[in-house]
C-alpha cells in the first residue's frame, strides 16, 4: 500500500487486530463500506477426517465475527 494510489479494502475482522493500521501510510483514509449488498459469505472447506481438529478454530472465528458484526 505504500507505493500505490489504488484503494484498499478491509473487513470488520480487521478491528480485532490491535496492531492493524499502525504502519499505514498517513495519506490513506479508511472509508467503511456500509452498503447492505456488500456482504460476503465465507465457507470452511476441509476433509471430513479433519473435522475434529478444525471445529474449535471454526467456532472461535464464528464467535469473534459475531462480536464485531
């Protein structure tokens, strides 16, 4: 982002990172996208045999997302 004039995009999850934005160039402005049609669904795809390993992570992400959504 330091060498581009192109816009950049973030999600509501970036606010969860205490370090996010510390190294952004000073000439950038964060403009949230609040349009109701600007939503994206995310899916977790994994092998059935890995379900037990991943469900804790998936549940944690869902809980965190619910807090900032």
